[in-house]
C-alpha cells in the first residue's frame, strides 16, 4: 500500500470562534493531500483533467477525535482504499505533529466522469491511470 | 418532527474549476441551516454558547447526488434525527429550486461540551435545551 | 444612482478565533452583493458570462471600521462608481442591522474580458450591457 | 529590510468557475505569509495573542496582475512597510514559480489592540515586540 504524507500549517482564517479549526477545512486538506498523493504516483491531477477525466466527490465522511489550533503543524496521511472501473475511494488520517495524536479520519468516494460529469469506465478509457492507481491499493 | 427550510443562493466563490459548487461548502450550508433550525425552535445558537454550552462536530457525512451551480437557488431542509444527554444528530437535504431535485444529503453528529470542549450532560445541566430539542425529534 | 441591498446572516464558519468575522469574508459578500446588484438591473451575471464576457477582479480595497459576529444580520449596499469601455468599479458599504452602524466599506475594480481573460471593449462588443450599467452610475 | 518567503501550492477548492484562483484567497495567503514572517523574526503570532495583544486588520488592498491556477506553486514575499505605536502595515508580493512572474501585490494595515479589540500603545505595553518589528522595517 502506498501512503503519502502532506504537511499542513493551520491558518488563522481556518479557525472559528470556538478557537479551533472549523470542521469544513478538513475536506479541503484531504483534497490538497489527494493532489500530493497522485503526484507521488508520478501523475498529476491537473494532467488527468486535461485528458478529459474528472473525479467529482460523491461521498464524504469525517470523524473528528481531537481539535487543531492556529499555527499547529499537521500531517495528512493518504491512501487509496478501493478502486473500480467507475469509482475510487481515498482514506485519510490527520495527525498533530506536537504530540503525534490522531485528530481526524476521513474517507472520500469519487466517480470517474468525463468533462460533462457523465460517468466513464476508466479501466477502458485510461487503462494506464487505472493500473497505476490500482497498484497503490495493494 | 420539526423541519426548517433555509434558502441558499450559490456564491461565485463557492464554485470551483469544474464549474460546480465545491463539496466543502455543503457542511457550511448545513451549519447555516442548523442555526436557522435552532432559531425556529425559539432559541439561538449564540445564546446556547453564551450559557457555556458548545456543540463541536464529531462526525460528518455527505452524499452528493447532483451538482449546484453559481446563482442557483437551493433549499436546505433540516431536522434533528436523534438526541441524547451527550450527543445530537442533525439530518439535512439540499434541494435545487429550479427542478426540485434532491442534490445532497448530510448528517452531522455533535457532542455537548463546556467552553473547554469537555463533555457535559446536557439533560442535567440544561434540561430546558434538552427538552426543547427532544420535542423536535418526535 | 442605483443602489441594491443584500442581506447577509453571519455564518459560524465565517468567524475566527478573535470571535469576529474573518476579514476575507467581506470580498465574498461584496461578490454576492454584486450578483444581486446586476440582477436588480434586469440582467444576471451568469447570463453575461454565457455571452462570453468575464469580469475578473483587478483591484480590491476594504476598510474595516467595526466587527461583525456570528448570527449578526448585515446589509451590503452596492453601487457602480465608475464604468468605462474596459473597466467597471463597484462600491460597497456593510451595515450591521442591530445598530445601523457602518462596519466596512469596499471597492472592487474589474476588467471586461473574454473567456480567455483577454481584455475586450464592452462598449463595442455588448453595447446593451454597457448602457444598462452606465445608467446605474448616474 | 527583512523579507520572508512563503510557499503556497494552489488548492482545488481555491479555484472558481473562471478556472483561476478566486481573489478572496490572496488575503488568506497574506495572513499565512504574515504568520511565517513573524516566526522568522523569532516570535510567533500565537505567542503575541497569548500575551493579550491582537492585530485585527483595518485596511486591505490587493492588485491582481495575473492569474494563478490549480497546482501552481507560488511564493509570497512579505515585509513590514511601516510601524507605529498604534498600527503596523505589511506589504506582500505573490510570484508564480513557473515563470517568476509577479501576479499579485497587497497591503494590510493592522491596529494593535487588547483582547477586547480596544486600541493599545504597543510601544509602551510591549516594547520588545515593537522594537523587534521596528528592526524589520529598516
């Protein structure tokens, strides 16, 4: 299994009046981590889109176990949990560097589509992308 | 069961380069809808916080079935799915007004805590809040 | 001079750990207000874009005189300050409804471009849009 | 004069339907860069806040000369333009790494306040902070 690690430094704008990171930022960090994961595989998500394939999110799940605060240094660990000809599922864990605690886990399910957001069979239309990401699951 | 309806007009900043609303905005809309739901019950979330009770999110789930676009008018329907002395679960449905289609559903689970984000028994410490929100479930 | 008024209810996600609205939200509210302003003129910004004209922002200025907080009800007043064949300048004032105080003023300058973000002479290529918005200045 | 450099990788969520970075992200990047600038001076903004001093933004100005896109690598150069007992002004330049072009410049003016957002004389109440940041201007 391939796992990438992405560093996040918490921005002031990401905090809320509870003094902690607002929960809506984690899906954005998952996405930044996904971008890095794909790059670590030797592709780029920009490049996948240029070839006409999109990965709109169809399901999102987060579990918040701890809080991050302004200026905290975090690590998002990312891997591919599952891939099929029509979908791909990523899994994420967010750790706080100061005490190595796991503060959030997440999962995102994406559909393979064309530019008009219609489903495509990625195994058939881009076997190279499918194979590369399939290797990441093992 | 009590259901509140909150209107959202999609902002340009909420779109992404796919030309649709970025998925990270839905949790923010759920929160705006939750604010209105609580207001419709005759309380205000600000008021709950002033009394020293917080509702940090501990779980988030979204299913995206359709896409919203810039200037679209949406309705978020909100209800309480479950409440206990320690937690409360809200459920949301987002409809596109133009064709009345259901584009997203979501669920958020929150813990009742004090200002230091330590768990509190809301049934014991604020029976009025607990009872009011319990009525919403029925 | 034509002025439109747009209501904003402050969202929790828009607050920061200072307990007030984070400054980066005002430009987003200006944009939502601009959308309503254009709609109040009998056009829609979506429609302008569909005809191939874009209005990327080239200058932004804000002055923050007071703070808004979660659940505050605000009014953004919007008008066109200046228009030429190549540019348009909007001016905004944000008022807090509770005490009618002016908390923020802003100005945005936009260039008229085509879909590839190259400058276009809007007076020549879309005289109807130019005339309509010119009327708003007077 | 002291200048810090902060790397930003453009996130998907930061793009809009024009296919470029939405303008409201630059003030957030300025803030992240400001955080790093202060850290590079041997302080931390968190630490300044813990001592009871806040730096709410009172003026913001941006000039957008070029566009950034998803996955672009950017550098934000930050310096202190001016400091007085009551205010501090930061200046920013954002460069695109691929062609070293200057795409955005910005300026933010902040007031020195206490926790209740009332003005304080920083030269008097925290001469160490004032002196350190004054050195950055020279």
